[in-house]
C-alpha cells in the first residue's frame, strides 16, 4: 500500500472498529465458522493477513492454536496488541510487514492462511504464491472473508455504470472481482479444493448516490486506473445525470443489503 494509504489507515485505526461494522458477536460468528472448518488436529497454526485491530483475529487466538498476524499498519497492530492484553490472550504474535512482499515464515509452516477484507488490496499472484509456499500440504486451508453487496445495490450499480462510462470514453478499467475470484481459481489449479461459500450474516444499510460521485471526484483513480482528467470529468458528469434519472435525488438514502461471506480452499481430504 502507498505511504498515503498507510498513513490514512494509521490515522483512522482508532475509529476503524466503529466504521467496519464487525461487532463482537459477528466476529465471534465468523471465527466459529472458520474454526469449524479447520482440520481436527491438536495444534493449528493460523496466519491472519491484514488483521487490522484484531476484531476477528482475537477470536482466532486460543490455547490449542498458534496465531500470527501480518499487518502493515503500526497503529492497527498497537490497537490489536492492546485488545489482546485486555482480553488476556496468549499464543498470539503480531508482525508488522507488507503482505505484498515475501511473507516472513518458513515453507509449510502454517495450517491456515486467513484474510478478511484485505485480499482485494494485494497482488493476487503473490497471495497465491505465498499461500502455497507457507501452507502445510496435507491439511493447509485458505480462508477469505469479504463483504458482498447485492447486485442491485446502489454502490454496485454505480461501479458498473462508472466502468461502462470509462470504456465509452476510451479508457480501460482494471478487472476487479476477477482479482479475488482468481485467487481461489489458482489455488484450485494447484490441487486445493474449494468449499461452498458461507454467508455468515447480512445487514441492512443505506447508500446516498452523491457519496459515490463525491468519492470518485476526490480520488485520482477510477476503476483501478488513473484516467486522463478529461475522461474522468466526462464520466462524473454522465454518472451524475444517470443517477438523477435512476434515483431522482442524489441525496436520498437508498436502502440495500450487504453480506459477510467466507470462501475457502483446502488440501484437507476429510
Ligand atoms: C479493511 S481492513 C480489514 C481488517 C480485518 N481483517 C477485518 O476484516 O476486520 C484491511 C487491513 O489490511 C491491512 N493491509 C492493507 N494492505 C496491506 C499489506 N500490503 N500488507 C499487510 N497488511 C495490509 C490494513 O492495514 C488494514 O488493517
């Protein structure tokens, strides 16, 4: 992640738990589901990539497990370490590092590679390479947690329209969803088998059309690329008109549903 991105997250680490919407109860449900799919053996070694403040990670720590997180942000790690000390957690290690470089663990040393809401930020080819290197070949399990929106959610409709407009005005957006799907495809090609996707919980939320437009207006990137300024302006103008036609009012709260899902691949034959 860029220095800018990292310092943004550092500044926001204190508020991250509130914004992210993973309550204690939900984090518990996520971890229970993950643990129920893990190989039944005495001592499991879990690696959590981009653990943040440890909302979920804290529930993965335990007597019969070794838990390590690899997290880029110092502030996130400090918040997680504080949480761990308050809860009296043992057998957990926090490492600061960039998961887009070689993961600082020996080959075949982890039974589980877990990442929640992080893999879309990383190079998928690197994630696959390092996952296959550090996972134990017999029981190794990869777990990816992410937030899925309904296809008709305003955020997704905006994204789809924005990408169509970029193409219409001569730019080529970067494939997005394929990046994450690609990780599981590649792990499957390497001999792992994927398990059925689990929806852990769903929630109602709202989105204001104006927020999507302002968000892209403030960022340099759009659709994963840096479009020429003239193209960006044309896209934003057309997007605003499209949103007015579809939603009538750019400031209104449009209701939508979101879901936290887990996707897994494993070498385990049980
Ligand atoms: C959206 S948060 C998710 C936190 C946590 N996994 C959860 O779901 O609650 C993404 C986390 O990934 C971390 N991160 C982003 N890029 C990273 C990288 N290249 N290496 C390690 N951690 C990274 C961020 O610092 C942040 O804590």
